[in-house]
């Protein structure tokens, strides 16, 4: 591989290796595969030359997908399954594994407990700079057996751009408005003719060039909820329930960014995020209970809930360039507060049973301070990196359940050292080796009672080989060991009561202080190929050998159903993934029509423990997504598209003696719009056209020793969006 081309690759790939660094601009250098030079977009080259299995979706890809929100973009990524629940929370899974096996990063910072600080299901896709999907663990991106998703928010640029978008979403006869505004550009001065980049050299910013800013403001209204039918049949009787939840959520988000140079070799980026949200709603259920003798009684269950949260984060990214290396240092500090107050109960109009009631008030606060640094070589395309991180999380909980206080505190101290190097080995092949060392101290208490106190130390090695097969095709193989730590909330011994009538399908949740880390050996192999134009395709086989697999089990304790996270035993997980992105000229459509598709076949087996021989609970047998879109063009004209998502059936053998299954489902989203030159655009979208119901059934042994079953049917209902906007 020629030296000049290797230098161009180094300049191209270094931003991809960073956690939320410089934005991915279209165009780029002319990298090589083997000894042949090809011209391609940056996102394609980041995938083909990264020292790990990486898929990058940049601004141009996002515009072509025609996605309305960040969650819609994630839903169309290879190996990623995104599920939105009735309360608006977004569950993100990779490879069908447990949701906590997927590591979610926002601007390179780990999201606490797998929950994003931002409303990803409604946050406009215009705030995205790019999304990086890391499917195989590396020394830098480790700690997740499913994979890592790094969501990089828009960066400040010297190019002036303003976005304005107004939306109304309509569902169940109700309306909720949404507004979004963003602007980017230089602070003083202008760069009407910026210097052209030189292959192999860092971007040139002229002396006296202005600082750049980006600011986004989003005010989001959203109607949430679901309709659920439940049926419980036991030897002692049966219960039929119809339930409806309706919430109105309001979110306000402010995202400012500021970039500039401090000198010839130093650059500073300041960023912040502020989010404030409110969610108020009501749960209503009515049903009938029938005993073994055939006598029946009606009941009514209700719950009023109020939820609020606010999140404030500030961060500084400092970059210093040496002659042949680059030092990147990030300091981040954030505070998150959230609270939920629920009041509910069950009454029997006929007076068959006494009225029961409960209250649940939970106030949580999290403080996070993080300092991380990374040194990267820049003199060669053979990447070497070393990094370190120090992090402290302080969590506090003030809980009142039916008047009983339970105040909890927890602290997590985390330290990381890691390094990674890449060598050219034979015929243009590259070999990468990395090692990550991590230590964690977790402590929690309730008053004078110690709930958890442990220190965890582990090493995570990783090896990666990339071999060109032809001018447009290459082969990858990655081997790594990963340790996945339990979430701190899963370690705290407290009970969260279910909403409405307790059942196997609607259980309480209790923490498990004895929960141990999960260890895995991971193997990823794949073939990647460039297609005509800017197309690309990949085929990936992965295997995970898991020890002390973390899973959720259910049991009947006392008089209530309870679920808990436990170490369920050892397991093997494997699957085959395919993805393709291509133009649709071959189908007779215009050149700007695009096809983006991916599919996964997934399998797993518990090899020890009480569920030996069964699949991992909740893992679908397959997932697939197909998007056909004509992107929005500023010059005017029609645009539109459709996305079909498929999720296969999954097993719910959550505990010994409990079997179950969730049926497959399909979700179809469609949209159409038009650009009016010099004015703006309009867009109409219908989400969840198919109603995509969640159908689950569980079988078990009831309290009398007889057969029991619990089934549920939940629909989130279609949703209509009407949007008008402009960009200039």
C-alpha cells in the first residue's frame, strides 16, 4: 500500500477512532484497498479501514434515510433493534441480546443504566452528526457483548446553516405540537474560501479564523400510551383485564456547541446539554375475576402518575497536535435528577373484596464527573492509541412505597487504562492488538446498612485481522474477551411495585446485591464489499461464549409475582448478519432513490443452569429492516420513503417451570413530502401503520399446583405526523 495513500487513510480514520470528535464531512480523501486507489465517501472508508468492525452513518446517510427522529435512524442500522414502549422509553438491543448487553454512548460518554438522557424517540435527526456502530469489542470500545452505539451530536462548523421545524403528532384524537430550531456558523468573520485539505495532513484552519458555534433548541409534545388485554387462567379461577394507559409528555432540550483554535497546535470544543421533561398520565383497567366454582366479580384498577426529570451536562474537549501524534483530553460533568410519583389501587364495586391502594414515590439523583485522555499516532496509517479514564458516579434515591421510607446511596469509582496498536502483516493485511485494564469500586448503603461493597478488576484483550480479498472486498476476524458489569440499580436491594394488578405479565421488580459480572469470549468474522456508486454490503458471523450470563427471572413470592436479575448460568450465542446500502437505478428508479436493508438470524442456548438447553429469554429468532427512500433535495421536488421492520418470535423461559413465547411482529412507517424552493418543505408521516402488536403468553404452575397461563396483547396504535420546515 503506497505511503501517500496510507497517510490519507490516517487523516481519514483518526476522527472515527475518537469519541465524539470532528464531524464527518461528505467527500474525503482517496484511500486504498490493497494496492488499488478508489474514491469513496468518508463513512464507507471508515468502515473499510477501521481497526475493528465498524459501521458509520454520517449526515448524508441520515438525510437519505429520511428518518424523523434519532430512534428512526437507529432502527435502520445493521444488527440494531429499537423498541418504543407505551411510556415512551426506548429499548435498544444489538444482536437480539439483553438490552444491557448494548453499550450506548452520547458524544463518547457512557449513558447511565442503558437509558439516554435525551428523548431519542422524538429528538429530530437534524441534531445528529453521525452514528458509529461498533460490533466487535476493541480496547477502546469494550464492556458490551452485544455491541456499542456511539451517537455523535452535531458539531459547530464555519458553514452557516439554519433549520426550523414545526410538527404536530396526532393519536387517539389528541394533538401534541413539537418545535425544533438549530443554527450553526462562525462567530465573527467568515470563511468564504477555506483552504483545501491536503491528503495526509490535518485540516488547515487559517490564523485568525473565527470560532464556530452550533445551538439546537427542541420543544417536544408527545402523546404516549398503549391498550392491553390480559388473560390469566389458573386451576383456581381466571381473570380477564382490559387496560389503557395515556400520557402527555413535554420535553425541552438545549444543545449548544462552540469550537475554536487556541493556537497553531491546540483546538478547544465546548459543549453542553440541558434537558427538562414532564410526563403526566393515567392508567385505567377494568376486568372480571372468576373462581373455580364459576362465581365472578368485577374490579377496577387505576393509577395516576407524574414523572419529571432534568439533566445538565457540560464538557470540554481539548486537542493538542504534536509532530507525529495527537493528544485528546475530555472533561465532563453532569447532574441528572428524576422523580416519579404513582398513586393507585383496585376496587370491587360489588364489595366482594376490600379496596386496596398503594403509593410509590421515587426521587433519584446522579452526579457524574469524568476525565479521559487519548494519545494517537498520526505519522502513519498504522494506528496506535493509548488512553486512560477516571470516572465517579454518585447516586442517591429517596423512596416512599405506601409510606415506608427507603433512602439509598451508591458510589461507583471507575478507572481504565487501554492501548491498541496496528501492524501491516502481509499483502496489505493489517493486524491490531489491544489490551484494556479496568477497575471498579461499587458501594451502596441505606442509612447504616451496607447493601453492596465490592471491587472488580479485569483485563480485556482483543485481536483483529483485516485482509483484502480483491479491489473492492475484504475479510475481517476479531477475537476478544469482555466483562460486563451489572447496572448499579440492579445491585440495590429495593422493590419497585408493578403498575396495576400484579401478575406474571406485570410483576414487581426487586434488586439483587449478589449479582456478579458476566464474562464472554467473542468471535466476529465478516466480509465487506463496495458496490457501484456509494453502495456497500457486508456479511458478518458472530459467536459469544458467555459465563455467568445475566438474565431476568420471575417467581411467585409470598402473594405477588416478582422478577429479578440473576446469573442464570453459561450460554452460547451466535448469529449471521447481512446488510446492504445501494442506489435503486437498477430497479428503474431515479439515481437518488436508495435502498438500505439489514437482516439477522439469531440463535442461543443456555449450556448450564436451570434453563439449560433453552434459548436466552427474549432473543428474537430474526430481525430485519428495509428502507426505500428518495431523499429531500434543497432544489425542490418530491421526497418520501418507507421502512418495514420485522422482529421474529422469541422465547420467555424466564424461570424453571415457566415457559413462554412472544410472537413475531412487523412495523411499517411511511412518509411523503415536497420541497418548495426558497420557502421550505412539508412532510406527512404515518408511523406504525401495521399496529405491530406485542403478543405474549406464559405458562406456569399456579399456587395450587395446577396449570396456569398468562397472556397479553398490547398495541401502541398508529401515529400521524405533520411537519413543515425550512433550511437555509
